[in-house]
């Protein structure tokens, strides 16, 4: 994970709060109900989309173009992380 700034942490905290609040608005729906792709409430979907956007901007400064680009970046970071662990 890239080093997080105070602003990044605040943004991610707000996203988490928004997701939890959206879930709460649909009580007593279960997680299975809330995350059914066919029935996911629009406010919850939007909260997750905002969270994704914030995370992607932390990683590369913009939204990823596609899943391939996302995986390439994550593997790149993993390779860097494991190379550091192997150094004396």
C-alpha cells in the first residue's frame, strides 16, 4: 500500500463511514441482500464506487483504465515490497 497522507486517511475514513451509513439505511437487510449485484441499493453502490475512486487515485493519481492495469500496478508494488524484504 502506498504511504498514506493525512488527507488520504481522512478521505478513506469518510468513504468507510459512507458505506456503513448506506448499509444501516437498509437495515435489516443482510450482507447477502445488500451485495446481490441485481438488487444492490444505489446509495451503497455509489458509496463503494466513491471508495474505489479514492483508492485508485491514491495508487496512481487517477482511475484505473481496466482490471488489467489495476493488476499490473498491484503486482508491481508486490514485487517492490518483496524485493525490499530480501535485502539485508
